[in-house]
């Protein structure tokens, strides 16, 4: 059965590719999960419209992410932690702690988008990368201070 891919699907190909798959695979897996259409002329036109909408949506998300990144570059957050001897932190500063501090500054960022290169285990100033879009990221300063 020939199908048209609606999404990038690694084993088969990219959006808009026409691929040949077994009937059961198409009917039971690809079509119910909206990964593919059956290869008909009407579906080709629908896919073209879907591609235009997806491109428009991606452009909107990109511009929103760039605007948020520009605002976020100006922000620094302070994390208060308990310390022991020689200013060592009990545990580490986590992405969740940074996300909570950003939420206080009116930035609703998912903790999975915060990339901490090395574990933060001492007091100081750190630069943390926040991935807002696949092609847009922002660096924020994280101040780790004693409680």
C-alpha cells in the first residue's frame, strides 16, 4: 500500500514522502496515529495545505521563541541553598529549581528545556542554557548563594 507521510517518521522518511508499506502496517499503525495518509489525489492536496499551515505555525513559534529569548537574556535568577563546610552545597542545583525561579520572574519554562552543562555543587555565578526552540536558545545567569 502506498502512503503519504504527514510527519517526519525516522524508519520511513520525511513529511510528504510517498512510501510503500505493508497493508497491515499502514491500516493498524500509521493511519490511526495520523503519521500517514493513503496515497490518493485528494490526500495529496490536503497534505500540501497541511504543509503550508505547519510552515506558518513553525514561523510563528520561531518568532515567539526569539522574542522570549531576547527578554530572557536580560534576566538573572538567584537560588538560595544550604551549604556545608567550604561552601559546598548539600546536593546540587537542579533544572527544576531554576525553572521555579524563572516562574517567579514570569517565564513559564519546562525543566526539560533547561540545559545544565555541569552539576552545580558550589556557590557562584553560572551560565545556563535554555532551549526555547530547536534553533533558538537563551543564556541566563544563575546566582547560587547561601541561604
